[in-house]
C-alpha cells in the first residue's frame, strides 16, 4: 500500500518535531510549523501529485485540513481528550486523502516498501514517545532521546536480519542507563520491549 501522504503527515507533526511543543506554539512559531508541514507533506508526494489535477486538489485539500488541525491543537491545549481527538483526526484524514490518491502514489519514485519502512521508524521512535508523554508515565515534556536511539537501533538491525546486533543494542542501552542515568525508571523495560515488538510487526509486514 502506498502511504506517502500519510507518511508526510506523520513526519510533519511527529518525526522531526516535538509534538508536545507544537501545542504551545503561537504567532510566528505556529506559522513556521504550518509552513514546515506543507514542505514535509510535499516532499513525499510532489513527484506525482503536482502533475495531475486530482493530485494537486488532494495535496492542497489535505494541507488545508492539516493547517486547520494545527491551529485547533493549540486552541484545545491543554485539555486531554480533545487534544488526542485532534491528533486522531489528523491521522484519519491523512489516511483518507492517501487512499483517494493511491493510484497516483503507486507511481511515485519512492517505493511503497521504503515508505512503509520509514513509517516503521516513526512508529518505533516517536510513536512510543508519544505514548510515554501522553499516557504512561504521562510526562508531557519528558526527554526520550536515549529510548528513541535504542529502539531505532533494534528496528534497523532486526529488519536487516542481524539478531546479534539487536541483542548488543539492548545490552549496550542497558549498561548506558546503569552507568550514566543511574536512577532506575520503570520505562526502561517498556522502551526496549515496545521497540522489539513493533520491529517484529514491521518485519512481518515487509517480508510476509
């Protein structure tokens, strides 16, 4: 399945952006994020969407929705449930517009497998971090740099069929935390476990 537009949305709001901070943006910062979002979405769709009327309509139609949701996200912050509904609406609308342009996206220079791989990297890294920050342990601005690095290493090596390197990544991450972080945290085991499970699921989807 060609998920290029869906990936563009994920990248715009999560992959290279701290989603928790977007909620606090106003004025020029919010405008800057909206502008960045347009180029992020464009980066994964321009080669096919800009060369057809349907593609152009889908691109700008979805971008309008995306921009509206960016503004709405700020408006409903810091209320919990409405905020997550905005994120869910963004993912749902991205998927719907993606399906509408599927025939075009199947002709993209980016292969469907590569796009799915990038989505997996996003899910295993910032997807888990979103869960940590918003649901458990629910620390909205927690730093998860170590966890993201650990899970990405597991994902890359597992999908490359390197089980030894997966094991070493987990061991090195554990020793790093014991030596440098020192204070035990209950997310220590959740991070590698979720990284391993998501990586296994993505491996199944890519190589089934």
